[in-house]
C-alpha cells in the first residue's frame, strides 16, 4: 500500500469515528432533553392536580371598565 492511500485510509477512519461520536453525543442530548421535558411536565401536572387554592381575592370579580 502506498503512503498516500494509507494516509487517505487513516483520514477516512478518523472521519468515520468522529461522525459516530457526534451521532452518539446528539442522541444523548436528545434523550436528556426528553427526560427534562418529562420532569417539567410531571411537575406541572402535579402542581395542577394538587388543588392549591387561588390567593385571596383572585378570581372573585372581573373589571370590565376600559
């Protein structure tokens, strides 16, 4: 094998490895984002279903004056 083709082969392997690492990092980021979104949704649902009363005076009347 001549040195030029060996160099090209090494560069191709390095490029392939870098691409695989990039894909793995992207997949991990997507999984992390999904996990965070799930936690946010769960906490929002928990807060909504907790039945906490509105602060005093809130929702008692509507001011329609402009």
